[in-house]
C-alpha cells in the first residue's frame, strides 16, 4: 500500500506555513491531505497558526490569544517568504474548509492546546468538522492527550491521533488509554518493529515530518499509512517510483 501524503502546515517547504497559499500548493502537488494547526483568537474564532506568539510567522507581536480575529486578520503571515506575498493572511479554519472541503483532500487538524489552554477548542473544531461533513476525511491530533479524550466524548466516530515527540515506550499502550485511532510518530522514532507492532494492535501509523527522499522511501517500506511532509510534491514523486 502506498502511504497517504499529508502536507505539513500545507506545502510549507515552498510557501509560508499554514496559509491558503501553502494549502493550494499542496493540492496542486497532489497531496492526499493537509495537516494544519489550530488555536483560538481572543474572541473565540478557530484560527490556523502554529506558534502561540505571532513574531515568527507574521508581522504582529504578542500572543495569538490576546488578539481578536479582526486584529489577526490584518496581519501578514508571509514572514520570511521569498518573494514576500503581501496578500498572505492568517486563515480561519472555516476559510480553509470552505475552500478545500469540496476537494478530495483529507485533513489532519492539530489542536495546539498543550502549552496554552484553549477552552472549548474541541467543541468548536468538532462543530466545524460536522458542519462541512468531514468526519470521515478528518483526523484530530494533539500533544494534549486529554483533549483527544474530549474529542471522543463529543463525537465517538471522530478519528483521533496520539501525537508525540521524543521517545515514548509502547506508544500503542498510551494510544489505547486515550482511545486514539492513529499514532503520529516523529521521524526519529519511526522503526519497522514499531510500525508492525502498532499496526498489529489496530493503529494506523503516520510518520512526521519526513522530507528526505530516502527516508520517505524507507517509511513506505516499513508500512506506514501516511507520511506528513513539508514537500508533498517530492513525496508524491518518490512514492510513485518506489
Ligand atoms: O503532524 C505532526 C506535527 O505537525 C507536529 O509538530 O510542531 O509541526 O505542529 P508541529
Ligand atoms: Ca502540526
């Protein structure tokens, strides 16, 4: 089975991450899905941005949560882009789903609520997934495992993914405890025995973030179900050849 290719923060190796440009770029490069990061604005809008602060990816300053959606929307989200793309903005999750729900793309929606609490983010994300009838094409992931339990409480049929970094002994035990369907394994922890054991226990396994051609090929040979990559076009080509 050829693994699915998910564009990490969109085609973020080529476009400003977590922007409409990066998501359109992923679709153009025939990604199977988009991985994106969500958190809440001060007034409760679900916004697509990775960091809890604005400085790295935008021309704003301060915490995302201290800004209303109107304020966030005025910012440019193309910091570091070459060439700068002055129209690039922080998207809302609704805007992303408006644009891409009609396409065949799948979604990994990562709740960024491990370091900074995001009250009721789970409810808002589940509402949006349901409104766009995307339950079957979407996985909700998080480093905050309690939040994954909350997702299952809200919608038992919603697929979730245990997302972790660094060594985690027997991640399938943790996944089982939190009722997840998938394990999202960091590249440096991805081995064939891990993939085989996790799959034997009924989990789907995705590796992140895998960008080098040789490693993409290796992950496919291990039997992963999906590859989360900053370069979906490259991954697509490599997998077509392997
Ligand atoms: O999909 C996993 C990956 O996105 C988690 O790390 O920091 O890139 O959101 P990060
Ligand atoms: Ca992410």
